[in-house]
C-alpha cells in the first residue's frame, strides 16, 4: 500500500524527463488492462492530473494520476505485468501498431510476427476477433428521389466525404445498432514501396485456403437487424440484391488503399439505370424463413423498405445478409427479361 508520505517523497525527486516519457507512453496506450487501482485520499489538491514514474522498492512502476469520473477521488494506476507484447511492422487503420500477442498466425514466413521486417515481402499475419469500422457519413442520394443529380451513372455534384476515423471493434462491440460476433483482420506485407506510399499493410486478402475458419471470406459478421430503404431487385435467375439509398451501415476499409480512396461511390442495381450515391454499393440477400419479398418477381426492380439481419462483410461495398421482410414503396421501376 502506498501512503501519502512515500508518495510525496517520490514526487519531490522525480525527474521531468520521466514525466515526458510517461506522457508519451500514455498517449500511445490510452487503456491499460488488468490494472491495480489504489485510492489516494486527501491527495487531490497536489497531484491531480499529474503523470509520473514512481521508483519503489528498487522497481520502476509506470504510473498515472487522474481524477475519478465524479471528479472527487484521485487514483493510482499501476501498469499491468501482461502488456500486448512487441509491436510488429503492421499498422492498423486506426493508426496503431499490431502487437505480436494479437496475431493468430503468420503465413508465408517462418519468422515470428514481431521479427518480420519490410524485407519479408508477401508475409501475412492473421488476427482473429477484431476488425475496423467508421460510422457512416449519413449523406446519400439516389436517382429515384434526386433524378436531377444524375446523368446516367454520373453524379453531377461533388462527391460527399466521410472524414470520421476508423476505430477498432472487438467481438462483442456494437456500432450502428449491430453487434460484432465474428471478425478477421489480415495484414499482408507488399513491400517497402507500398508501405512508404500508404503507411499500412492492412489488406483484404482473397485466398479461401489460407483462412479455413472463414470459408465465405467474411471479414466481419454482425448480430442484430437494421431497416433500410433502397432499390430491391430480383434478376431473371432469382438472385436477390439490394442497393441502399440510406447511409446507415458501418463502413469497413476498402482494402489496402483505404487511405487514398473515398468511401463514397456511385452504385447501381444489377444493370439497371437505378443509381445511388452512398457508402454501401450492394447487399446480396437470401430469404429468411417466411420472409416477404414484397410481391416483386424475377426480373423486377423497385424502391422498397427492407429489414435485414445476419449482416456479413466480405469487403466494404460487398455485403451479404438475410432478408427478413420487404415492403415495396413504388411501382416496378425496371424489368429485365
């Protein structure tokens, strides 16, 4: 137990360089797991918001002082003995490095994850249990409601932008009312040139054989359902597809070039002239038991409201889901024989 006298002695002798080093460390690791928390009664006035390194019993303890959520107590956090391990060369879409303890396995290299360098081209790491998403931009347009904004597949206005940051979602985390239930993140070293250009090795790898636990090559699967409006169609072979005209789904990075490519795109349903501008191009649908397709038939396309569930991301813009219900809101807008 640390008393106030020992704490005061430690603060008097502290070198400012340790404070700077710890501040930098804390900015890099905002959350610490498995921490031990000690409440320091009566010390708030002198040590609130101070970061320091406490040398105690010959052992350096990386520590931080901060006020509690209610603004009254002051707490001492001792760093965990079980941190994330060693950082790898792989940088995630949230700007943070991937640590070797987060790597499920290494492919196409005999090295350990933390030993890989930019010279180990084609090396791949697989990380189970998390993926990266940003909140949708919200802005969306379509040729049914905004025909004046479209010239065929050309959007006449400036394409919207979504500057929200990507953040890591672990299995069990929620976004847009959906809960992540399974996830795979892959990083492939394409070499120094790509890293220097893009600052990342994040990728959407394609080989089924390399990921036997992900036979459909889904990089994220969600629990929950969501209601969307958009273009619903059935092609002559019975394939059901939906192009949203509302921007309400999470946005996953669109492969290794996510930093240089817009998340917005012009999409159309099948080969029709029904266009939309948003961040989800197409959702391939299968019918839930007893689902209502809204009365449209093979070859038809219409504007509809759908309820979908079991949403899975192959990559941004290529999504599968179950159709739980559909309500057609227009006449048939397109028919293909």
